[in-house]
């Protein structure tokens, strides 16, 4: 097939071997067996397809646990050198289910949640509520009441309304028993992370947090309220971030604010967020977690020393860095189609049986992913392809540009790595495509940890298909209508 090199992005170079698995992008357990079949934690991808079908989310349990241990060890080591402690939070929004909660808490991580639903999953999985943090810009009264009642460890306040809302809840709860709640204040440092605009969360024109200028008044109000215990500041500059530069500048600004607030009392914690990047393609070069931990923690220590203040304990939220690399999504190829682009160039479109319903990141953020044939190896020359889904959208792209062997055919099993974060959690049933199950693999065995959503499940939600129609004139929601 003739392919114009101009169709490939600058970072994507033709590989010497279109079967090779780029290190750092795939789970460390990913290998090919003697027949060329992809194996993850010793389980052949073809066996997973035969047993569970496709599309299928596959998560390597040991990979998740390993990243959790390594991250916690890196931050504990970095803070111990300065005589303080570190807490690391797993980001529930990246991928949450009961088993993942158990894995990360077993490895010593706390968990952050941002809705009542995420809180319910964490609690149902047995997480200690005292080791949960509650984020979010629009926590409802019911969500805050539940968080207080279960004894959640901390609530990150995001607005004046939320502050007063929480104070009122605690006042009502304290009629018979004095209740207090530990809170942090989310502050926008003004540092723009070098990432997609929608992933940058510390600039001023966005929905999260308070400005640096408003924060002192917010903290003063908290300190007036006996039911609220101010524990510290929280700042998050974005997601999928490489390097330490943004964190270091943000830390300087937040430590300066922290120092000015010490006149009102001790501040035991500083949460610097995280959002550390992972490799989605061979062109990505994420910063090792040990380097990130040392760089950020040492910078906070320097900023505190310059100001002559004690260094607080630190908290971090590494985000996708815990679970992202652990995930692989399996698809079956349904059709291939060479499309004339112009000037004699062609693009080969490879269609799979999933798409934007199981991975919305390319459509939302223009995110790049990698892909490899998982059911065999090929000696064919590399061909530039675009992997697309089956949805009725021209933007339904799974992998915008990748080199696969040019003998790729319908029926081939395709694997897309680095899908452990923000794929299942953003999944939908667009076009009534059932959501895939999630399978955990470990030491040669596989088990379902989240059941898929079947077509029968979707039909069961349609009240118009009930034998007894739900829409009646005597329904209380319709009284007085018409």
C-alpha cells in the first residue's frame, strides 16, 4: 500500500518491527509466546477473547500494585529525608471498582473520590473512611451529609457556598453531639500545566478552587467555625504532566500562601496534587516517579527553609500513573479500508468492534494511543493505519496514527495499551453498544472484576418495554398536568 509520509505525525516513525512491544507503554508482564500471541501476566490474549469476548478491558493486578508500592516508597523516602511524612491518594476517577480499591489500599494508598457514587464504591470495598478524601466542585447537601456521617478523612472545599453548606450540616449534626470535620482549601496557583487545556486545572478561568488572593479570607472564615478543622491547602495543576518545572513553580506560590496563613495557627498538611504522566506511545518519556518525588519534595523544603517556617507533611495524587500502564483493551478487527487521500496517497482505516464508547479520550482530548496485533506476528512491512470504532461518528477514532503490518485483516485481534485510566470510567453505551467487562489478570489466571453491560441490561432500563407501562395518568409526577 502506498502511504505518504506526510500522513504520519512527526513523532511517529516507521518501526523496524511492527510486532514489537514498546517498553514503558505496555504492562511489564506483556510478552509474545512462541506463536506470537500477546500474553499479559501469562494469560494469552486469544484465551481472553475466547472466554470473555471483545471489546475487553484487561488490567494487570500486579502492575497496579507495583506502581502503588513504588510511588508510595518514592514519596515516603523523599519526605523522610526532611523529617516529615507523605500520604499518597489513589485517584478514584481514573478507574474505580471494589477490587482496585482493595489493591491500592492493601499497598498503603489512601483514596480520593469526587462524587457520592465513588464514595459508595470505596466504602463498599472496605476502605477506611478516615483515609478517604472528597473532592469536587459541586458536592450536594446529601453527599456532604453522608461524607460527614461516615467519618470521611477530609473534604476539599471548592467554593464559598460549599463552605457554608458544610458548616450548616455540622451545626445540625452537633445538636446532640459535637461534630467536627477536617477540611482543605483548594487553591489555584495560576500555573498552567503543559497539557491539554481541559486537563489543566490551576489557571484562573476554570471551575475548580479559589484564587490565591481569595484563599486567606476563606481560611479565616473556616477558623471562625468551631466545627471545621483547617488542615491545609490543596493545589492540582493538571493531568498527564511530564517533568517537575510546573510543580516547582506551583509549590513556591503555595508555600508562600501557606507561610502567610501560619499566623492563624498550625497547618499540618500541604497537598500538592499530582497528575503525573504515563507513556501512551513510544514517543512519550514520562519522568521516573523517584525523580518527581525528590524534585518536588526538595523544592518544598527549600521554599520552607527560605521563609524560616516548618515543613508540613505532604500529600500527593499521582492520578493515572498508578493504573494507566496496567490496562490493555482488546478488540477484534471487523473491516479494513484503504482511502485515497490525494496525490496518490492512501490511509488504511482499520475498524474494530468498540470505539469511543470504551475509550473517549481521543475524541475528548485528541489523545494518542498505540496498537499491536495481538493474535499473531507478521513479517509484512509496516503500514500506516488509523484505527477507528464502529460508532456513527467521524470522530470515533481509537488510534489516530500507528504502524501495523500491512497484512492486517478482519478477524485479527488488536490490543491497545495504556488504557487502564480514564477509559472504563468514561465509557458509555453510545449507539447502544454494550460496555465491555473488566478482567484482572495475575500469575496466569484471569477473572472478571467488573461485569459488562449487556444488550439485555440496556433493554431492561427502557421503561417503554415494561409489560406494565410506567407512564400513567395517576402517576404522582403527572398530577395536575395537561
